[in-house]
C-alpha cells in the first residue's frame, strides 16, 4: 500500500479472470488499470514473483482490448505487450496478465485464456466522491491525484468559470440564461425580431470555453416579398416604408384602355413575406365569340387572347358561295365588333325546267337551284334521254353538261311490202314510239301478217313485217307431147304468172298459146292440148297388105305402116312409111309387082327416126333409107347434138356412126339462199334448159333480187340468184 493510491493482490489463492475481478471489486475498487510506465515499474519492483503471474483490468470486448474499469479502449500509445503478443493462441485468449519479476520481458503483458487461474492484482482509488468541484475529472496518481478540468472551468479544484463579453444588441429582443454567472461559460442568449422582420444570423448564442460567443450577434431586417412586376397592358404604383417590396409595402394596379383588371386593385406585403390577394392581370376586354359562317371560313389574329380587344377576324367563303357582309371585323375596347354579321350564300344557277315527255328530280343542299344542287332527268315510257342523266350547279353559277331532251324511242323504218302500200301516222317523229302503220296490198295480192303495226316503248314493232303474197292459181302442167314455159313474176303459178304452151314436132297446139294468172286466182283461156299432125290415110297396095301402128291416133304423126305383098308378088318401094311432122309420109307409095319382072333393088339400111327434141332431114338416091341415102341430124333450141350430125347408108346395109341424141343444155347448179328456200321444176333434167327455180325467204327476212329464174338456151340463168336479208 502506497500513499492515497494503493495496490493489492490476492494472497489466499489463484482465480480465473472473472473471479479475480469479483475479488477486487469486493475488497477494493477493481482490477488494476495501468496508466503509465511509472506504474508498471513500481508494480514490477514492489510485487513478489508468482509463477502464474497476475491478472490486470484489460479484456477483449467485441474484438477490442478495453479497460474494464473505465470501459475505454486501449490506445496504441498505452500498449505494453510482450514480443509477438497478443497471439490469441487457441483463439480463446481474451484476458491479459502482467509478467512480474519474469526473467525476460518483465513488466510486459500477455494475452491469456480467461479460465486460467492467476493472482488478482487490485487497486484502491485515491479520488473521493464528487471531486474537482464536479467540474473536472479526478486523475489517480501514485500516492495522489490531480483535477483535469472540463472545458470552461479552471483552477486547482476547477472552481473558476470562463467569462465572455457582455452582449448589448440593438433592435433585437434578447433573452439570456446564465448557469455559472452573467455572460460566463455556458450562458445562452436567445434573440427574436418583431413581426414583419426576419433575423439575420443564428437565433441562439452560447458562451464557449474559448471566452468567445458561438456566433455574431444577429440583426433584424424587414421581411422581403417577391418583387411585383407591372401586369401586361397595365401600370403599377407602390409605396415602401421599410425598403423596396418589404413588409408594409403597398402596390396599386391599373390597366390600359381596352383592358380590364382581374384581381385585387392593390396588394400589401405581409409579415409572412407574401402579398395579400392573388396577382392581378390586365385582361383584354372580350367580344362575343364569332362563329364560322356556314360554308365559310374564319381566320382570326388574337394579339391579346381569343376574341378580345384588338382581335381581327377575316371572313371568306368556300367554293360555290359568295360573301354577304364585311370581309373583316375588329373587337373594340367597348367589347363589341365592328360591322354587321357576315354570311356565305350559295351561288345561284338558272332554274331548270322539266324536258317534254320527261321528269325532273332535284336535291338542293343549299337552296333551290344553287351551288351543289343536283338534278336527275328521266323520260316517260317510250322516250329515251339524249344528254346527261344528271346536272350539277357549279361554283361558277352554271350547270354541268348540256340541256337533255326526251326523244321518242325509234323503231326500225318500215317499208311497203313488195306489191303493197304503207300508210303511217307519227305522233312523235317518223317511225318512233306511238307511230302506227297500216299495210295493204295491190290488186292480185293478199296480205300475210297483221294489217296494222305500232312502235312500242321497246323500240320494236308489234308483230312481224307482213308480206303481200300473190294470189295463187292452180298449177299448170305441160300438155301431152307439149311443153310449158312459164314466167313467174310473183311466185310459181301466182298472179301475173304467164305460161306459154308449145307442142313437140309432129303435134299442133289446140287452144290458146298462152295463159295468164289473174287477180281472181284463175287462168285466162281454156286448157290447150297438143294434137298429132295427121297424114293422108294409106291403103294397102293391090295384091298386098297394110299393117299400121298408130302412136298418136290413126294415120297421125308417128304412125308407121308396113307394106307386104301376096305370094308371087314382090314389093316395089319402101317396106314401111312413117307419118312425119309435116303431115306427109316418108317414101313413095309402094306397089306389089309380079315376080316375073325382075328389077334390081338397092341394099336397105334400118329406117332412122328424128331424136327427141331434134329433127331429121334425109336424101334418098335409091329409095328410102337405102344404099346411098344421107341423113342429117339437128336439135331444137336449147338442146345440143350428142353424136355425128350426118349419117350415110353403106353397101353393108348399115349406117355410118351411132344414132345421135339431143341433150338439154345445162345451167350452173343453184343453191338455196342463206335463211331461204329454193323450189325448182326440171322439164329436161336437173338445172337444164327451161328449168325454173323459185326463191323464198324465212319469216323476218326480205328477198333481194328476182323471185324466179329459168335456164336459157345459152346455158345461163335469166338473172343472178337473190339473197335474203334480215
């Protein structure tokens, strides 16, 4: 034990670190807290050696070596570790021992496990309760202590207080508290300003240990309000008792002509640094909002806001409309517009009228017959529109297109039928809707089809075109042994047909040579016939017989009579005779002569006859058709000889060459016309001399050309073949 600060250790045994501390706190103050090297030297010199050494008041808390008595961390300057210590061997060395009288590193520290048992090294404090006037910290020394004064205090026992300069502010209210005397350490002064003023500087000052105040003395200045600006198109007039735009400043507002003040007329700067009321504005005087005229446009300039003082609006109209009223208007300071209201009126077109026989249907967007009006035209049944179906009124005040008309629908032009007449009445123009046509026929013709036709709305006629058909007469036939040659103007064996009759060679016509078909459907005259030409009656020669064959009647053309003699008689003359077309017999009259008279006779050839449609002319030197006889053959008109023209009877009793024939001359074969028919009669073979062909057309088609053609002796038809046209 030394003086006022004493050291103690446990002499009754060794303890773990916690037990050692409990021991020290029970009988003394705590485990020793070493403050300097002098203490270490003193302890190493004064305490006895103990092989397990002594615990001191340092322990690792939360990883930091700490003085447990003061709970202060061990500083680097205060460390006194042995070499290579602390090493925290086995990771549990959290307590500290001091080597006392150790041969090496005596007085040094070593970290050790807190469970190890060692001597407890304790101390007894020298400082008394409430030392240093409670204004400082009592610091233990060996055998004594001294005071370390807190800031602001001084003296051996810290009994004196630091003084600051006395504060005497101007224009600022001050309230101070002095815990250690007027204007001394820790004196505190609070400052404040009157309403409407703000403090410049800190509001509270404190006397510091340095004998200085914590800040300069504050001042009070009038609170500023935001600077006010003159409103657009207005004026500002202010008064400032404490400085420009500060507490108590007042500002009056007014506006220029054409503008009205919106908001307070005056404002005052308040203690809160704000102005009374809202910011006023000078707003342009408003005029009534202008609307765009129908079918027009509005173009405005607004220098001070939509439709307010100074606004100017220009008016224009869309295409097809004209402006009525001023072209522009301006908003005045009185809130009214210059001029009267403006409007756009549709441009007018001339009024349209309904076409004859038609209708007019109009739609008017902007008024009767004005821009945009559309008119549709249509026609009554039977009429067709000529021109545009609709017209529109344009912006130029004119109508599109030309004026349309309703024209009667046209039907095909009708013509009088062949051998007929046409009589028409036309209400709306030749051969147009409503036209009526009556048909009739000439004498000898009868109407086939409707007598009357009317032009319909479809552009067609009621019924098909009628025809005038010739009245028919009974068909005539060629007489036996005769020919019939007809010309048919209006159809086979119809009114106007003329038929000529002729007979073959050897025959004579009995009756009229021609007959004509009359309008009554009967032929003129009676039916003619061909009668064979007669020859004189022959009688049998004396002592002979007569045997005749009569083709066309007794002893008539073509009759052949053979002569023969009784026994003992010989025929002198031709054995036979034939009645010729001339009404004479061939050869001379034969006779029967007794055999006692012998006269040489010429060799006979077979008797020749004229070919059909031909003639035979013979010369006989030695008797009819006997040696030396010559016969020439020829054909009637329209026929051509096929074979030798001349034959002679030879000594052999034969003729030179074969008997020739007369063949009818041919015409080109005819074909029916397209959309028509062909009907022919052939007297001498198809399409040969005297063949007649009649042409007709189907219903609805008209024959262009002759109705009948016949084959002429030249081998040509009387005309070109007709055609049928629709």
